[in-house]
C-alpha cells in the first residue's frame, strides 16, 4: 500500500488540484496534514477526497511529515511518499520514482532538481544559493547529494519506522538524509521537476535551519 | 556604606526569601534552590565587601575587581541564556508531541 503524505499550511488555493492530480495518477491513499492552517485547507482537501489530519496549532513541516508517517504506518503503509502540497511537484515523478525504488532495490528515493533540465531554477538560486547550501548540507548530512532540501521522498515502511523526524521546522530536510546515512539505508537520487512560484528559504530561513541543527545536538 | 550597597543587599536578601518560598511551595527543586541561594548570598557578600573582588581580580589577572565581576557575570549570563534556549527547544518538542497525539486521536474518533 502506497501512502502519499502532504504537509500543508494555508494551501486552500492549490491543494485541491494537487490531490485531484494524485488521484488521476492512481494514488488512492492521500493523507493531508493540515499544520494549523488559518484558511480552508482542511475543507478543500477533504472535499477533494483526501484523508485529513489537523494539527490544532502550527508546528512546522517536519512535524507534519512525522505525523503523516505515523498515521500512514498505522494504516499499514508499505511505501510512504513525501510530496509538497503547493503544486511544486508533479505526480508523474512519483510514478517514475516508484519504478526506480523497485528497479534499483533501494530503501529510499530522494528527489533532485539537478538530474535533468526540466526545472527552471532561478539564476541566483541555481548558481549561488543552492551550491553554497549544498556544501553545508553535504557536510552536515555526510551524504553527497546533488540537491538540497528537496521535499520529494519515497521511502519503504521500515525507513519511516526508524527515522523519527524531530526537527519540526525546515531543518528536517537535513535531518532526514543524515538519519538515512546513520541507519545505513540505501538510497538513490531521482530527477524531479520543481515548478517555481515562490522564492523558498531566504537567508533568514537558512540561518534558522543552521541554528536548529546546532541546538539539536544539545537536546538529545 | 554607600546607598547602592544598602539597596543591593536588601534586594539580594529579598531574592533569597523568594527562592526559599518557591522551594517550600515545591516550585523549585532542592538543588536549584540551593544554587540560587548560594548565588544571591555571594552577590550580597560582594555588595557588602566590594574589596573582596580585588583579590579575585588579582587571582584572575584582571585589573579591577568590578571588571572581574562583570566578566564573570557576562559569562554566566550567556550560559544561563544558552540553557534557556535548550529548555525552550525541549518544550517545543513536547508541544509538538501533544499536538500530534491530539490530531491522531481526533482522527481515530472521526
């Protein structure tokens, strides 16, 4: 059983379309974690046919993904997909990602914008921000990944059982690969298309992520 | 004795009474209460006899007693702030845990 987990915060305008697209590609177990949205994300997601779990207050994308993982595992998920709720990813990439996880017999598939040319990455991001972020991220995670903080993941249930996401905020994007390495899970990077309509993490966001990762060392 | 010394000593004695009160009402653990009493007692002694800091300054290799107190205080303050950050982080984790439990239980009931 494949579960697609969508962490969502104030995505009432886009989530309906994302869910319908997932259904059209044959994914029937769609779980939306409404992370304390102030809009009608839950209602739109429910109407579109997804299972909705609502955080009463906003806790962060990492926290929402962990809630989604726990729910999916309880429902008997064999494979869990992490997918953005804002329409930046394409459902077709899940289809090819699932083929990849079986073909390569790996535990995890991690999405990357840099393995094909489908993503039109903004210039500054492509040649300055992402390369520098990748350097820090690869140093922290111990993995040599071509992309950094890509929210597209496909993992087997045993991975979700072992990897407990404790970074509630965006630092979970570094924590997950780090845990993949620590637990020795096999992985492969897979080309995914990312549509750009927002700028993503700015400098302030990047500093917050670094701070969260440092503080985490003292709260184990 | 200077006016500032009298004011400070009164404040530190008041602080010690508050700490003891919080320990009696179980708001502070024994070791924590003892640490704070020790701290405020030290502060009161330094206020009463500021020239004690001269010996401290000589030992540390710092020019003036007041400077030695400031340097140590700043270091201690940074340490306390760091501990508060760690404590806040733990509280955030606990809030997330409760939020998650609540959301999954509500899902089970619906």
